[in-house]
């Protein structure tokens, strides 16, 4: 499968996951290298999610903001930081992303389903 097709398929899976979690009112945090910027994700998912990196701080050496921590309305982001000094870069692994860190609170009164 070509990388563009794989990216489309992965984004479709993310879209369905977020939709299913929201339909069932399940709190969530989703983190990863999404390979889409915040605007592209919002265009597809609408206002169903929020982003810890709401200022589009660069998360890669290539000055992209494609690594995200996304969360439902059940949570509140308290802290977000890109750790540029903690970079893991390897010519063999082709890693060019910075570490990211965030702290959240689950809003009072949120029911956690089993």
C-alpha cells in the first residue's frame, strides 16, 4: 500500500474512533504522530476534539506541527510543552520528532463507563 493511501486509511480509522467515542460519551485522550496539522484534523473531525497544542508549536525538526495530543470535552488541558532538548534523532531510524508532554484534568462529574 502506498504511503498516501495508508495515511488516508489511518485518518479514516481515527475519524471513526473519535465518532464512536463521542457517540458513547466516553472520555478520551489520543496521542501520536498524526501526519496532519491541527487545521486539517479539525476540517475532518469538526469540533469533536480539542488539542493540547492549540498554538501549533512545531513538533518536528522540519518545523511541522503534526504530533498531537487530542482530547474530548470531558478533559481540560493544563499544560503542554515541546521538549526540544529531549530530541531523539537517529540517521538509521530517521526520527525527527521532538518529545511532547501534557497534563490533563478530567472534569468533575464525568462518568467513566466500564
